[in-house]
């Protein structure tokens, strides 16, 4: 369980997150994190949050965003707001580390999703983009369908795919959460 002050790092995407406010601190109202993104670092994939707003306040350096198809380069002192159901992604195209504060409202299961994806990457259980194999991803995506989705195909098509993929992933032993201490895991390539 994530607590205020906890720090997690993703060795694949080059992101380090420090939790400033957690869902427990705010009664689920929001999560606030400070994020360092190394040069060439990135969020794992383009995505959208069906019910959450994200506000990115750039504190140091610059970050490139793609929000609803528009490319935005935001520098220190600027902010980018991403409304629910808006496709977005970010990356650090600069030669210096970027730092931003992100507030996600409402919190939902955002912390758990980050904790799971970062732990998988650090244990070598993702590809070079930071994504796990399709069956494990189906289990995670099905569990977090209210937190995050792909921008395309439409949500109903994604859910249809998860109807088959998630049960298969569970049969293979995958869970919607992951901690590095899990034992007896089956490797699926």
C-alpha cells in the first residue's frame, strides 16, 4: 500500500515518483505525485482516464505532451490539464531531467496501477516500452478499466477483448496487482 513520502522508480520508462498526497490522505479525492523523468524517459503508452482529470505542473526542465492529437512542449512554470476521456502521453525529449507535480482527481485506483506497473518493469516482466505480456496486461487492464484505457479502439471493443484475455491471464496465474515478492509465478512470453 502506497503511503505519503513513498518513492517508486520505473527502470524501463525512466520515471521516479514520490507520493505527496495519497488517496488515504484525501479520502479518495485525489493523488498528488512529484515525478522526475530522465532524458528520453516516457510514460508507457498513450492512454486516457475515463473519469479522472490530471494536472501536470512543470517544475524543472521541459516535457513534451501529446494531448488529443496536439503536441505541447511545456516548460518550468507552465501546466497542462488533461480532462477525462482525453488521449494523452508524455516524454522527455530534452537532455536534462524534467520534474513535474501531477494531481489526479479523483484518486480511484491510480496508486495501485502505478505500483504494479513499476514493479513489473523493475523485475524485467515488461517489454522495452514498459508493458507486460498481453495476458498479464489483460488482467491488469480489466481490473483498472475505470482508471485507464487505450485511446483506440472504442471502450466496448477493449472490454470485449478483455472478456477473453483476462480470464486466460488469470488461468496462467496473473493477478491484477504485482509485488516483487510474488513466488511461483509462471513465465509466459
